[in-house]
């Protein structure tokens, strides 16, 4: 079996280089780790608070903020670091309480509380939350001020009477419950979504990078030399394709097994995931063969494959999940589905979020095979001409 | 120095004829910046918007005040008024996007229900309750609805307490509704001030334009320096050294050509992304300093790797490996600064991280902020470059 021996030689040569081992095995795991760590496990936006003094009023306000659902509230040491964390994304917003909060209010003065958010657009939503907390706290202060204005009594008198009134009167209360379905991605673990994206990104990127091997073989005359032996072009093509495909499968399998063992990533049906990896490896192989056929300079191929590998991945939903693209814009979502990446991700996602079986993702797999066949035919047609030239 | 210029000029002419220089230096980063711009542009137009269903079964003055004033005046909130609790529930019992969905079917992020007799009950001293049903699919927007309603409930409690206090102090009944409105008009002693303008952040499009530019810079500058290894292999280096040209001139020439290629690539990307995708890199003087420092760091690193490599291929392979790791750690693909903790600090081990931080800090329009990133990148370049150049010099023997 000549194609097998061609592939075997190629594989041995490929994995002998340290950089290949790095980019096939280590880099994808490193990036999944990095992205997973960035998620930090919490999907709720973080709200920071800074106080210059720890008086009762300040602590009370923070306790109220702490009770708000949908936000994670944490204390930050000083204003500068709170602003820096908002700028650098650690916090969605920060609430800054000035020194002398309680004493200023007690002496009848007004206090401004600062709010720093990540972008202007978000002030509204988070502002509402903080405002509500402030309002809740200032019931008595406002009562005292109002009663004084009405001439009903002094500030302290009104504060004392108000306190009794607040304790005896039933408050206007709010009962909050939840309904509906959680967001599609909410059920996924912190590493899951990126593991899927990086699996697809790296299979395609690594395989496409392999196109330069094909070009080098042409440049160095390896293919011409082989042609002079009783080796038909189709055998050479099969051997080259098999090399690309095996590397894709080795990498895909490694990421699949590695992420589930190390990061506990849930891939759903293992057979479904395996079939998706195989189908996408076929697409990548065809893509690499086509690139190897069209470009005749291995350095150019390196640049093009890196750009295509990263660009198609970004478009196809490997870096920003498809569900997020769909929310952002219809056009972006549609363009995503021009890439094979999006279809592979649809299949992988269905396996996890919908507990889909092989039959349910058959449609996605067929589309992937379609990509592989079309790209493969184009590559073969072109390579038959250039391989022995 | 003349010889160095000649060598650099020759290298540059050669590179200009080679299409791969354009691909790695300009086409790839620009293409990726455009892709990221395309994907992320909708995000920069993103505004807070939420849809709340309201079932006002009461229809009295107190519930209308909330719907017609509080909700109507809030920015980005769309109200769907429905006649029954069931209808309101149906609207939230659906799947929506957590960013405030613009789906085809009508959905709401939360439903707010005022019970029958609400307005009367508030004016009496009976307990009253407003019901909020949040949509699980949009936890944050639902949380905001709860906060809004709780804010209003606190206002009402505040009115109740204030009115009762006044009644208690003056010992007579008052017109509770009229006085309630007066209480609501009394300004809250504590107010919120928006300090967001003081923050410095890169928008998504600029982030990726700059990120891709610096990421590919470390690949772009490789060709000139690793050219020494290539010339050693083909034997032209021996030929060069047999002429009256010093080793330093050869090295300087190679470094110079890499520098020029890096500078051209970064400048083209800076100008092109500014005009093509509206990237906003910041004041040109500050950007120029950061770019120059970044090139120094890239030259240093590539010299170091070339100094320890046996062949140009090996230098290129380790170069792309190290470039990838530093690029990812430095947060050129994903904003690692959001990670917080160790990861966020780790990016300062990479010149990429300093470059991105420098650009973000430039938002303040104060050129002084680039000093630290520039020094860090130059230091990185000088340290790695000194070792690398020393190694390369040793290898420069006929």
C-alpha cells in the first residue's frame, strides 16, 4: 500500500519537529485553558464597590447591592483600582461611595455616589440597579427631610418617628420569580464552548498549514522523482491527503480526549463527536490539498493558511459562539454558515445542548462531506496538472 | 555603515519582489482585522434594550405613575401592556437572548404585574405586593426589571413612611395621594453620578486591528534576520564575509531591513484600519512611539531565536511558536485583561500585552502614559536582542 507508506513517512517527518508537537498538542490545550480561565466560572457580570469609610450607611448600601440577583458584587480597595478593573474588563461596573457618607447625610447634606461602567450604553441598566438600592436605603433620610420641610418637626424628631413608622407599616413588596428557558449556552461548562471552537479552529489551521509540505515536495522535486518510479499520480495524491487527514484526526482526537479528561469538557455522544471530527478533518484535508495546488510558494502558503485558518474560524463561530453571532446580527450569522466551521460547530453543539444522537446531526455531517467532496474534486483536478510539472 | 545600508537595500528590494512579504505583513493582518471588524461591528452598536410586559390589573394612579412615568422615561425599555397575568406570563415563558433579544416572535425579558386594588391599598396601610416574573433566558435584563420595580416599591414605602410620619407629628389626617406626590418630588439626598467617561478602553474593532497588527509583526520581521541563516546555508554569507565588510555591518544591514519591513507593515495597517474599519488607535504621536517600541521588541526576540537556531526553517518554526504564545498571552486575540488574576498579570510578560495596554491607556490623550509600555517593550527588545546579536555574531564566521 503505497499511499500508506507515503503517509507514514510524512507523519514521522512531521512529528519529529518540536514546533509541530507544540502546535498540534500543546497550543490548543493552552488556549482552551486560557479561555476557560477567562470565563472564571461566573457568567454574571461583576459589580465592584469602593468605600472611603466603613460607616453603617455604607455597609447597609453594600448589603442591599449584594442582594441583587444577576450580579456578582465584590469590594474593591480603592477608586483607581476599581476604575482600572472596569477598563480592563475585570468588572462590569463600579460603585464609588465618598468618605463621610453617613455624616454628610445626617447633617442634612446631599451625597453623590459615583458609578463607573464599561461603556456608555450600559449605564442605564446598571444605573437602575444601583439607583434602586440607593432609594431603598434613603427612605428614612427622605422622610426626615420632607417632614422638616413641611414644618412638622425637626430632622431628628422626624427620623425617630419615621423609624417607628417604617417598622410598623408593611412595606410595598416585590415578589420576583423566573420563567422560560435558560440561554442556550448557559448549560455549558466554562471550558465546553471554547473546547468546541478550538477543536474546529485547530484541525483546520494545522491541516491547512500542512499545505506547505505539499508545496515543498513539489519545489524540491520529490513528486517528480516519485513520478519516475511506478507510482501513479493518484497514489501520490492519496498519500499526501492521507498524511494531512491523519494529522487532523490525531489532533482532533487529542483535543477531544484531552479536554474531556483534563478540563472535564462534555462532548455529548462520543460517536457523534468522533464522526464530526472525521467529517471536518475531511473538509480540512480537501482545503489543504486545494491550497497546496493553488499556491506555489511555501512561505506564501504559510501566511495564507494562517490568515484563512484564523479568519474562517472567527467568521464561523469558533471565537465568538454562533448563538452570540445570531443575537448580534442576522448578516453575520448567515455569513458564518458559509464556512464549514459553523456546520461542524452546529453538530458539536447539538450533541451537548440538545443531547442529539448521530441521526440528529446527520444533516450537518452530510453538509461537511459535501464541502470535502467539492474542495477535494477541485484540488485533484488542479493537482493532477501541477504535481508532476 | 554604508555597507549595512547596501545590504539592507538589497534585502528590501528582494522582499518587495516576494509576494509572501505582503501576505504576512499586510494582507493577513488586514484581512483578519476586517473579519473581526465585520463580526464585531454589530456589537459596538449594541445598546441596552429590554422589553417588559406589564399587566396593570389595577389601572389606578399609583400603578399608572410607574408605567407612564418611570418605565416610559427609562431609556431603552420597551413596554408591552397586556390585559391579564396569563398573557404576561406567556411573553416571558419563551427563549430570548440575554443581550435583549430582537427575535421574530414577541418575547419579554420580564413581566410586571400590578394586582387589582393596588393604588387604594398603597394609600391605606394594608400590605401590597407587585409581582415580577423574569425570563431565565435574560437574567441580567430580568434583574434590571426587578431592580426597577423594587426601586419603585421603595419609593412607595418611602411615601408611606413619610406620610405616616407627618400625620403622626401633626396629629391629623392628610390627603395621602397629594402628599405622596409631594414626597416623590422631594429630591433624594443620595444621587448617582456617572463617572464612565473617565475610563480608558479600546473598542472591539480597534482592539482587533491593533491586535492583529502586533501579532503578525513578530512574523513579518523574521525574514530579514533569519536571512543570515539562509545566506549561511547557501554560502553567500561566506562570500560576503570575504569582502571588506565587517560582521557588524552585515548584522546591522539585516536588522535594518527587518526594521523597515516591520515599520512599513505597521504603518500600512495603522492607516488602512483607521480608514477601512474606523479603528481608532489614538493620537498618532503616541501610536508611533508604541509601534517603534514594538518593532524593537520584535527584532530583539527574532534575533534571539535566530541566534539559537540551526537553520532558517527552524528559526521560523520556533518564531511562529513563540509568536503565537506571546500573542495569545498578550491578549491580541482575546482580551485576557478580562480574565483578572494571574492571567491578566501574565500578559505583561509579553510585549504584545504592553502594546495593547499602551493603546488602551492612550485613550486618555495624555502621551505620558506610553512611557511605561514603551520602556517595557524596548527593554524586552534590548535584552533579547543583545543575547541574540551576540550569538549571531559568533556564528558569522567565514
